[in-house]
């Protein structure tokens, strides 16, 4: 029985954590276009989806926010720059 590749499998096509984050954000917007993207209920879920460590994910999210890719408020990403994110993927 052959199963179709899951989200995590596609995510692994991207080498850097930054690329994986960008892929996730753009993908979430394509699924449900909105001004705000809600992050998963726990960071562990996002860590597992992107196949990265929690500390590495936190560090990259903070750096990307500082560089203007998006703004994080609680568990929501806002003011994200889709064009800038798409350049990464």
C-alpha cells in the first residue's frame, strides 16, 4: 500500500529552517487566505511539522520577525510579507 507524501515530507525538500518556515506560512495562506495565520496549539506540533528542534525554530522565528518577514503576537503571525517569504522557497 502506497501512501501519498505528507506535509512533513514536502517540508523536508527545504534545507534551511528559514525555508521550511516560509513554506509553512505560504502554504497556510494558500489553504485559508487571511491577514493572520494562527500557529499550532503547541510549539511541539510546529517543531514536528517542520522537522526542526524547538530551540532552532524559536531562534529563526525571532530572527525572521526582526528582519521584517512577519510579526508574532501570541500564537498569531501578522503583517507577513508573502512576496519576501516566497523568495525563500
